C-alpha cells in the first residue's frame, strides 16, 4: 500500500550496514518525505563509538523524542555550564522495569551515546529541518571530528557501557 512503511528487522539491518560504512558511525532512515514535513519521524541507528556533540534545539524551539527499539543507549542531560545533571539508560531493564525512551523539551542540552554495539532508535521531532538552525551546539564540548571528542565521549559514558 502506498504511503505505508513497515519497520522490520531487515530495515534495521540495512540502516545499520549503512551506518557502518560512514565515518560518523550513525545514520538516519527518514519516514517523512521532505525536510519541510512536520513532524519528522525516522530511525536513527547509532553504532558504538559515534559522537554527537551535546546540543539543544532553540531556534525554533523543538522537542525531541527517542524510543529505543534495539540495544542500549544513554541520554545525557547537561546544565548551561556543561555539567551532567541526568543520565537515562534507554533499552535497559531494571527492577523498576524497562526504560523505552525519553521525551525532551525544547532548549534542553543533551546528547545520546550507544552503550551496545548497535542501537536502533525511533526518533520524532518537529519539522521543518534546516541544517543551519537545527542544533545549537554546546560551546563547552568538543566538536564532532575534534581530536578530543573520543576521550570526552569515554568520560561521559564511563562505567555505563
């Protein structure tokens, strides 16, 4: 049926293969048709070791939701000075039950890191998407590709992996 996209293990495998072939070690599979669509819905496959510079969505303000379909990831929340204020492990089951995901309000400093070799997230956030204004990157964190990024990621994830 036109307009119906099925989320299958084969799709997740295909997206993960594409993620493994790019230096960033992550890739999206969009379900929305254009960057102007609202909302944006996509699979975000993260492979262990990918670094996403902490950021927030403020111009325009956008909320963001992550649901972990496979694997384990940590969402880190920061204050304005770059101190971690919250850690939420998604995809892990504890005595309190499984933590499936997190919904972030606009303006919250955050990042997500893979704890397992492969993490498949379903992500939703408002469109449209414009590269120049989508993220306000944290000035206190290394930029993606910076030599210090790997050590910073290891420090952030620490004993959670």
